[in-house]
C-alpha cells in the first residue's frame, strides 16, 4: 500500500500551477492525473499513462460522480430551452417594467440576492443567478468576471451555512459517522464560527455597495465599459450559440414564467428529493441524486409550458436541448478530469499527509487558524470542498474530542477552510460552474476573484486566531 509522503502533494500542485500559467485546464489536469498514477504505482511514464486513462474512466464507476456529469449536460439543455423560448428576456422585461433593475448596481444586488435566497445546492444557485443576471450585466456594462465573483461568493458560502440542503446533508452524515452524538446541533452551533463563509458573503455586499474593483477586476471592468465583454484571447465557458438570443428585444410572447416556474420547480424538487432518498429524513438524502432529479423536473416543467403555449414542437425542443447540452460539454470534461484528479489525490493520501504533518506541532491557541489553512490547502489542491470535508472533519472531531475542546469551533474551521480552498481553486466544480453561468473565461474568473477570496480568508484567519486565544 502507498504510504503518503511529501510527493503526494505534487500531482494536484502541478495541475493547479499549470492551469494558472497555461490556461489549458484539461491538459493541466491530465498531467496531474498522469503524475499521480506514476507515483502511486511506482511505474514508468508510459505505463502511468495507461493507468491515468483507466483512472479517468473509473470516475464513472461512482454513481454520485456520474450524476454530477449528467446533471451538467442536462442543465445546459435547460438553460438553452429557457433562453430560446424567451424566459430570460421576459423576466428582464418584467424587472425593467417594474423598475426593479434599471441600472448596474441593482443588477449586482439582484445577483447577490439570488445567491442568498436560492440555497438548496451551490451549482443550482450559480446557474439560476448567472442565467438571470448575465444579460443585465452585459446591458449595463458590468464585467462578467464580477458576476462570476458575486455568484461564486454567494453559492457555496451560503449553502454551507444551511443544515437542510445537500451540503448540510453531507456534513451531518460525516459528523455522525465520526462519532458525534448530536450532529445537527453541532452543525448549527458551528454556523456563527464559520468565519470565511460569512466574510465572503458580506465582502461581496461591500464590493457592490462601494464599487470596489481591485487588481485584475478593475482592468476587466475598464475593458467592459469600453465595449469588450471578454479579453481578446479569452474563451467563454459556454457555447456562444446558447447566448445568441439574449441580445434580441423581448416581445409579448416572451414570458417571465418560462423561467420562473421551472426554477421554482427545481428549488422545490431538491428538498423533496432529499426527503425521498433519505427515507423520510432530509439530512440523510442523496445530494447528487436530488440535484439530478430537480433539474429533470425543471426541464419537464419548461417543456410542458412551451408545448401548452405552442411556442415550439417536441422536435425543436429536442434540438434546443442537444445544442444546450453540447454547449456545456467543455464544463463536463473539466469536471470529469477534476474528479479523476481528486480520486488519485485521495489514493495518494494528499490530505492525510498534510494533516498528519501539522497535527504534531500545533499549539492549542493556533489549532483553529491552522485547521483553516490546512483545510484550505487540501480543498484548493483537490478542487473539492466535499472531498476535504471527508478528510478533515473526522480528524478535527478526533482532535477536539481527545483534547476536550469545542467540536463546533473545530468543525467551523474545517468548513471555512474547505469552502475557501474550493472558492479559490481553478479545478473546483463550483469555480468552473461560476465561469460557465457567467459565460466568462475560466482562468480570468479565477484571477479576478482571488484577491477578494484572499481578503475574506485573511479576515477569517484573524477571527479564528482570536477565537482560539479567547475560547480554547
């Protein structure tokens, strides 16, 4: 069996650095997977290539991962359907007629508000907020990178503060398997100490309120005001044909209900799916299954509305769906390779090694900030907050119980670090979906968001340090 060591951090680290430097995310992930299997099996590069290919294929052996990939394609078809039949145009006209959104700052508050209200699942939050807000951001010349930042800062950070959703179900399940007697109570008690999630949400509000464009974001905003939606060498994460209808003027046949009713159905179907898959217990439900069901329900509602009002025939709807699914194929590919890299990182014990190295040399007062930093590094490296939850929550609970310290505080440090790492990582699924929902270049989103994420992380680190001094 492979023993975790310092080499365990190389595959995710190489993939992250290459993705940032080359902007070729899939190639960077592939090289990380290849290096990981070479190290894991102690084989030559050629044999490692064969193992890497098998590792990518084996992603489909996990039903949850497969559901996420299928969900990605179906949501592309749903977005294309809603936009083609005028749902987005109708909703925008509704907002403008009622003078709810008539300038750029209100468009930004709309994106932020949707992220707060739609807390069922992070990817759903991103897609709903992005689909509604993106045309408004373009109209009022607000950078798409800023839209990506706002919705990314109000998706996972909001979801991790709510116990009765897919994120809460995962955390509560891990707590229960870790020997915590009252996992729901511990989760709720940790909310006020989840400093990064709270800081990210409030910082996004301050950025909107004070119009704080710093670093790369300031340059992106200047470019947008000058008429450039993207940089010349940028590649948006959505097929441009999906967005073709957004520039058209709304007509009387474009109705807001074509978008609102499918979204409402999707939001309501998510907790129902958790209830059914959990045999009557929402917290025990399957998040991936419930998300997939919710999207399928939304698609069915959208199709029924269109067919009842005779906006399109079944053949046309099928063509729209396939075009939309094809438009998100690049996202599905990135997710597939990111999941494969996460699998090999887990086999290498990347997270376990980092945690073990730090555990023996940490003073009590520094436990919380260092748990935050370690969790952030692990989540950043593997591109998954949920993967970091599985690695770090049992360890944090074990340390807290053995030292008779506060389990909710330790849990909050891990959750905050995991969400920050996931928020900042270019190989995270939420980061990828944020880029896709905003139709911006993925690496441009990562670069423009990072300064803000680091600011929120700095605030969280200081608060965890103060908490450790006062309460541990």
